[in-house]
C-alpha cells in the first residue's frame, strides 16, 4: 500500500535540504556568469574620468571623476575668486600652519632625513666638543647638533641656566669629591654646604645612581638623591619646603625602597651628627 507524504513532512526531510542547497548553488553560478558577462561588456567601452580621461572601475562606473583631486581640479578650473576671498583663505591657512607648526616641522625634518639617508649622509661621522666638560666625541649625522657629550651631569649643567625655579635660578658647581677622586656636579648651594659638612665630619659620600620607582599610575620613573653614605647605607636629599610639598607623594614612595632622609639643610645636618654618636 502506497502512503503519500504530507507537505509538512517533506519540508522537514533531508531531501528538501539537499534540493535547496543544489538550487542555491545553481543560482550563485548563474549570477556569477551574469556579472562576468557585464564585466566583459563594460571593459569594451568603460566609463572615463571627466578630468583625466582615466578608465573607471566597474564599481565606480556611475562616477564622473576617478578621485577627489580630479573633481576639485575640474570644478576649480573656471572658478574665479575675488581678491577679498583670496585674502580670507590666505589668513585662514596662515593661522592653521602657525597652530600646527610643530607637526609640519616634524614631518619636514623626517622627509629631510629620509632624503639625506638616501644620499648617504647618515653614514658620516662628526666630531663635536662638549661645551661643558670640553671632551671630544664622535656622533652620527642625526646627532651632529648636540652641544654636550650626553652625560647626565653635562646635560644638567647646560640646561639649568635656561630653567627658572620657585626660589630663583640655580647655580651648578663642579665639586671635587675626594672619596670618588673626580669632579661631580652639585646643583645648588645647599648641596655644596652639605658636601663640605660631610667632609669636615670625615664621612664618605658619593653621588648615587638613580633609584627606579613606579608612580600611582604604574609608570616607571627615576629619582635622583643628592648624596649616598655607603658606610651607613643612607641617602640624603636636602630640599626646601616648596620642593618637599611638590614631591611629597614621590618621596614617600621612594622611602619604601631605600633608606632616605630629606628636608631642610639644618635637619640634614642633625641627621649627619646623629651618625657620629
């Protein structure tokens, strides 16, 4: 006995799914052939840019121009501006370039470096003299405008004359440290006074290396104490009230890493005296 399958049963069957997939493939193949035929016909007689007469892609066949540049060039060809309009445009561009001077200067320098690199200028080596310590050193083309040898002491000495501070300008001094047997840069009269006081008390001191620390945002920074007493594993940093207030958070974080004493010069002297008791 033959049983007829209901329509609802057919749509749920695997046969319907197979037929639907087969029909879909046929439709895609037909669409592909139609598009290919259109491309072949279009390539025989393509649309062209009104300005430069360049053939346009099939997807842009309804456009009049191949680019914004051609569109502007074509539309501005017969456009006449009044002298007043030209003056307004000139002022607007002038103010724009002034506001974005650093950006354009950086791009100009980059282009110049690339040109000089191609010409072999980067392979040249120059000899310059440090204006602070007087030593000569060789630098590549990219750093030929440097005025110092690159040492931290020389860079600080060269820059402090250009900086201003809450309590006036600082006067760095080259100081001969007998414990290191070399000259070190002291950046204020307070540092010179503490250095003399330590030598009078026969306490060995050196200029320490920077201390690495992380600020509350997790950024890696460096702190430069003024003195380190190796016999006592103690760092000293004389500071005026303004600097202590400004750097309070930084100093508290650094104190968790090293044995640091900071404050006014009289307080630092009391700390030194307490070491001799």
